[in-house]
């Protein structure tokens, strides 16, 4: 587990690892897929807290989560299309500010904000 310090966290069966750089959402997805993982889908408070810690430790801004707004379904979904089983939205979020906030970032306080997918955010992958 030495390689998990300081950029990784283990929660149950999941490993989260920070890439250490920022990318727009689509490139961030590709980075994680290339590494055999995917963007993080926190499904519990414990998983969300581990991601929060990585965002704090990395000190490179907020990080993207995997989930995106499906216009067809009118809600946020995981990459597989399922509805969210856990959320930690900041107050008043998601607000789809400007009408194109179809991606999600996690703040250093662990709260979530919907955000344009073209913005660059810290890349963390889930394995
Ligand atoms: C930001 O910049 P502003 O206030 O219009 C953010 C939104 C948040 C909002 C929270 C592109 O919008 O996602 O919901 O703050 N949008 C951008 O107040 O930064
Ligand atoms: Ca927002």
C-alpha cells in the first residue's frame, strides 16, 4: 500500500488515485480509462470523504466526478446510466448555471457542484 501514500485512498473494494493534473471532463475520462479505471463515483459518505481528502492533499483545485447530466433522462447518472444512490450537493446545487453545467466537481469541503464539462479540473481515478 506504500504507493497509495500520499496520492491514493482505499475504501472497501475501491481505490482512488489522484493523477496530479487538471483536464477537461472528456480528457479526464480518457486518462482514467487508459489507466484501466474510470472517474470516481462516490456512492457513500466514506467514499466521498476519501475523495475530499485527496482534493485537499493535492491542492490543485476541485476534482471531476464521473456523473453527468442526461438530457434524455433529465437527471444526473453514473457512466452506466443508473440513477445516483448517493449525493452531496452544495446548497442550491445543482443549479445548471448558464444551462450547460452537465458535469460535477467535488470541492475541498466534499460538497458537489454541477459545472461545465469543458472546465479543467483535477483528475482522480477510481479502480
Ligand atoms: C458559479 O460564477 P457564478 O456564480 O455564475 C458556478 C456555478 C455555481 C455557482 C454557485 C461556471 O456560478 O456552477 O453553481 O457559482 N459556475 C461557474 O454560486 O463557475
Ligand atoms: Ca452549479
